[in-house]
C-alpha cells in the first residue's frame, strides 16, 4: 500500500491551505423593491419575482 | 454515469416516496399553491402535470387512473371540473416553481409550487377571497372588543 515517505513541513501544509478562499455569494437586485436578493429567488423583502408575482407579502 | 436514472429518490424507500408524492400532489390540487423543498417540488411537478393531462381527457378511464394517485374523490372532482378546463388550450406547463428561501435549520432550498393561472383566473380568485373576507368581517371586530374589555377591567 502506498504510504507517505516523509512528513510534510508546516510550511508546505500552510502553503496548501493558503489557497483556500471564500467566494462572495452572487447577489442581484429586486426589480420591484430595489433591495439586494439572491438571483433566481423571490425577493424576501417584498415577495415579488419578475416584477409581478406576489408570493408572500408579510408586514 | 447517470444512465437510466429516471427520477430523484428523495432519500426515501419506494413506498415512502410514492406516498409522499401522492400527498404533495393532492395538496397542490387542494390549495393550488404549496411550499416545499425545490427537490420535492420538481418531482411533484412531473406527477401533477401528468395527472392534469389525464384530467383534460375527461373520460372514465382517465378518471380512474387519476383516482389511483390523488387522495379523495372531492379533489379528483375538482381536478376534472375546475382545474383541467383552465388548461384546455395549454399544451403542458401547467405548474410553476419559484424559489423562495433557504430553510432555517438545514439550509434546505425552499420553493413554491403553484398552478399557472391566467390574469382572468387570478382576478376571479381575488374576488372570491374578498367575498370570503367580507363574510368573515365581524370576527376581528369581536377580538378588538375583547381587548378593550380586558383593558377596562384593569
């Protein structure tokens, strides 16, 4: 069975992990309410999608 | 390879999944709009579209096929008499899925599955809703009075 021949130094380990990055979530704007929302989702602020669909207005 | 993978399993046994889809599709025809996870909505959509197409045939055989899936005679009747005629000229695509939110707890993707309606049908729904609200109107007033009574006692 394949086994590691040598221990990796902490530098090698940390260099590898240095490549781990967070990605910013994509954000779009609600046509109706002008607020930020997830793309392809109903706007959580106004309950509109595609300018007309009223899905859940709660206020 | 995804060969011959026809549908999602939804982490359920065959009987469990079948029961779930029957429940969901019955709920959809009852309420005309339901909120579930997007994965369940997509699977329910397949079944719902097939059933509506059956209902458009409007014969005894199609009615029996539908009754094998949909729970309750009243809902079968509603599907044939109210829902199917709305789609007489629509060649499929009777339902719509909209993504709404991420569920608290497991971050599940939630969506709304609804029957597609023409502007006239929506106006009709709104009119019925307002009539129902008008018939119910005295009830909220009572609540206000009760609160006033309580305030008066104090």
